[in-house]
């Protein structure tokens, strides 16, 4: 028997307003994604053989539930499979009295179904997923935006299925419901993740002074646990970082000015490390002495670069890599060769403590850097550990073909054993390119060699 809607012929129903459909989710642009319970009041196919466009024949009403102030009905359409059922409001079934009466004579109150053991058992059995399944779904959907799934309708459909004996349940509908539950779980995890990443991003912005964004379109990883963002190195136990320089320059206004050779400073009659654009021009490995807090020159001095921090025009992005390298950093704007990028900050610790941590940290020992610029390579006094304390440099990956160089810089702390580690662009870097530096200066422990994942053509195979 067929049921009419309003003034249309008695054998069919017209659904004037899209509502809730069990079928294909159609995002903007029409690209099909995986099946979801999405808003649409008609089955997926556009026409029904033998029936006019937008007219559909009801086979039966399966279930009803309350959605806000409305009663919604789960409708099975004739000649359509179970996974094409739709949830419809009463207004769409106004002249379907026979179907409604037949359903109501046998209906079970939805509120009672939700309390039954069979509903819980079915819900729990469908709501089990592996981490890999969730990741695969995330990868499939994230480019177009995750579809919105209303959990109320999903649970209502499960409630209906729980009233059907297991042998008679629609396998396709059960599969569709499981997929929708997966989308709900992915959305839940994703919302929680994005909230945490946004808070982390804002916390860093409050400290760093330039534009940092955070993006993870790879997995559900959130901010690192027990990591504290610091713009300056902190002293570990038994370490004192002096900040009262014993010597300074007496240059007028700016070093390298009219009264001096453009490349010299009264500080020590050495060649300045930077050009007029404040880009490093000395070879890698050259020690850099910047003017300090006691120098006579002003803040515009060309020899004050690292101490002023990265350019406020910088746009760096911490992103999740897709090749198992964890987090990485890319630039969202072009960077000229020689430009100062950031300091390598962390906890300054003694050599003995560094050796102990190299063993206990395991793979995280790559965050340990010896401050051996004033000593033999095997006789450093201090190390910097960025495992728990650090800045954006903590997330810059290693590459055997890096685009950053590491320099030792002395500013207010002139202890030759405690330089500031500063990263500069070793070449022009294009927007969208990952920034990397060579970890070869890290603690060298042959017994705990770490496999390199940089994938560059000249990769050495190991970090150290």
C-alpha cells in the first residue's frame, strides 16, 4: 500500500524539506565521502523507477524518537535498501495515516529501549574501533572537513536495530551505523585536540613575540606533555649564568659607524658578524660577539641581532609530519640567507648531568647539545637540554641537508663556556619549506646511535 502527502497522488509522498537521511554525505562541491547519517530527506538516488521526481513510496515506519520538541520517524522506503532509510518529522507524513497506525499499534517506547541490555550490548559492539581505523577515517575526511553526525539519530537507529533479532538485522545498516559512530568518535577526539592545540599556540604567542601557528592534520597528537616554553636558557642545578659583562664597547650610536670602519667595533677590534641588513656574513663556526647591555651604542646598532629576537614579521608554523618525525617547523614566508631565526633554548646543565641524561633520555637525547665551542670536543663543561624547557627550536627537525646553521653567540654572558646557541638561515628559504638544522653537535654517544629520518639525498643514516 502507498501513502500520500498533501495533494499529490495517493501512491506516493513528496518530501519538501531535506531532513535526516541514512546515506551518502554530500559536502559542498558534491564530492562523495564515506556514508554518514546526514541531513537530507530523500534517498541517495535522485529518481525512483515508476514514480515522479521527488516522489517516494513508503514501505513502512520502523521506529520513532523525540528530537527536541519533535517526534521523528525512521522510514523505510520501498525499493531502497535499509541503509537508505531516513528520519522524518511528522509534517512529512501527514497523510500517511495507515502506515502510522500500523506502526503505532506495534510500537515500543524509545525511552524504554534505551534502558535495555540489548540496546547497550548492540551499542557497545558497534562502538569499538582500533586507533588505526580512526586514523584512516581522519585522513580520508580531514581534507574536506569532517561531516557533522547527530548522535541522537544514530542512537535512535541503534535502538531500532536492537528490537530486531540478530539474524534479521540489516548488515548494511549496521555497518553504516558503525561508520557513523566512528565519525562521532573522530569528531570528539578532533575537537578536544584542536582546543588543546589552540591553547598551546596562544600560550606560546604570549611568550615568543612573533607569529607561531600550530597545525596537525596527520593524527590526534596534542601538545607535548611536560614541556615549558622559555625564550631564554634556564640554569640547572649547580650552574650560574652570569649576565654582568666585564667588557663593552665605546662606539658612538652604532658600531661600524662613520667614526669606525664599517666592519669594526671598539669591543675588540674584530670584524662584525652582520651586514647592514643584520644578516650573518661570517663563515659557519665563527664565534659571534654582540654588543651587550653596557655598550655605548644604542639599540639600532648593527651588532645587536640575536638579543632583539626574531623578526616580528616571521610566520613560523609547528606542524605534525607525515613520515614519523613527530613535530616539525616550517616557514610561511620567504626567508633570506643569513637571517636570524631563533635561539636554541633549554636548561643549561653540567657535563656530568648531561651524561646521565643521555642514558635516561634514550631517543630524546637528541635535545642535548654540548657547549663545547671553547674546549676540546670531549671536554665540554656544560650542555643545553631542551627536553623539558625550550622554545620553537625544540620542534625543528634534523636534516643532513639542513637550511639553518648553528652559531655560538656571546652577549651579556661572556663566560666562554656558556654561549648562546643561535640559528641562522644558511640559504634562501621559500615559504612553505620546512626549516632544519644539523644535529651533529648533539651529545655523541656511539652506543645509543639514533637512526636519521631526514630522507635527504646525502643522508648519513644516523644523527650522530
